[in-house]
C-alpha cells in the first residue's frame, strides 16, 4: 500500500494506474476508520482493480469549530487498519488541499434545506467542495459512500448528475455494532457511559416501525417521546421523509421510498442515524 501526501505524487501514481488499464474505486474519508469504512473499501476492492482511500479532516464542512478540533485523528492506526484492502492512501495536509480559501459555491436547493442542511449551514457546500476536488484529482470509476450519511449520499449523487461527472456513486448499507449502534468516527468521542446509552437510538428507530399503523405524526411523536425519556439525549430532529427528494411526508402513501432520519446530541457528541421505513 502506497501512502501519498502530495497532489503531484497522487497525479503521477494515478496516471500510471490508469495507463495500465486499472479501474479505480475510491472511498473518501475523514479518518478515525472503523468497520463501516472497511466495508466500503472491501466493496471497492471487489468491484475495481485499484482502491484509493483519502483521509482528510475537511475543515470547510464543519460549521462548529469545536467539532472540527475535537474530530478524532488517528492517521497511523488508520493506515495500518486498511493496509490489506487499500492500494493507495491519500492523506494530504490542509495546505495541500486548500492553499487558498476555497470560494466554490454549490447549491442543492430543497435537498439541502432540510435536516442536516438546515441544522448545519454551509455543511453540504463544504462536502461538495472537497468531494468535487477529490473526484477531479483521482478520477475514480466508482466512489463509495455510507448510507449512514444518507442526505450526503443523495446530495453527492445530485452533484454528479448536475455536473455530469464520470463517476458512479455507490451507496453502501450502514454497519452497526452488535448492539445496533451505527458505526461512526464520532463514537470514539463517547464516554463508556455514553456508549451504553447510544444503542437506544437504533432501538427507538426500530420501535418506530411498529408504530407504522399510526399516522406519520404518530410515528414522529413516538420517537420524540422515547428519545425524551433518556435525559442524556438532546434531540435535534427526527424527520420522516421521501427517500429521494428528502422532503418531509405527511403520510406513508406519499412516496415509494420513505426514510426516518434522526440527529441528536449525546453529551457534546452529535450523532446521526436513519432507518428505511418503506423501500
Ligand atoms: O462522509 C465523510 O466522511 C465526509 O463527509 C467526506 C465524504 C469524506 C467528505 O469530507
């Protein structure tokens, strides 16, 4: 496995990879890698002849300075962890990626006016800036994103569609701990006590499925009430939305595929999760 830090070297190596006719599967990450990332890399390895993983904590997608500084950084461990499955790790410095303050502006309309976009102003612009740059430099055939960041996945697909980028976006299922907690780099910031509480998120999301006989409002009330019973949680939102347009639905008959998405704080750590209600 090759670890690369500069764009010049990345371009050189990728030129050789592409000239030898290899297909490139790409997994962009912010590090603090876990089995969820590993599953993306394994899928990329199955479907391509070369696998590139980027590790870069992207400052421009954080709308909260403390969240950025406290984001776990475990580069040496990460490199070891994926050495069997990635061929190239691109782990650049901030100066390499952003020698000047980026000025690109991306707009995703109604896709970003809800949920994460509403609570994290400018977040998706920051994600789009880094992902578009990485796509331009790496020119992957396929890129892999986890469904845990469901809104991000929909927005990246929209970015690719709008700009007609020559890359196929593959969404991959959420990987969970045996207790149901969705794997996330942010879990590394939870205390042992918080790690005991966190699995309740998925337990409650699953519980909402047994309330499907109720109205959408009834399902939402169930989740809000159940989350409210656990004092360590501070709910930001639970939304039931059309899984394609991300717009809230008032009835489960309103769309073919419907997703429930949640964001909450557990202590100082912000966690998100989701559950497909109707496929
Ligand atoms: O999902 C993430 O880890 C990040 O948003 C991404 C796609 C690597 C962009 O920084």
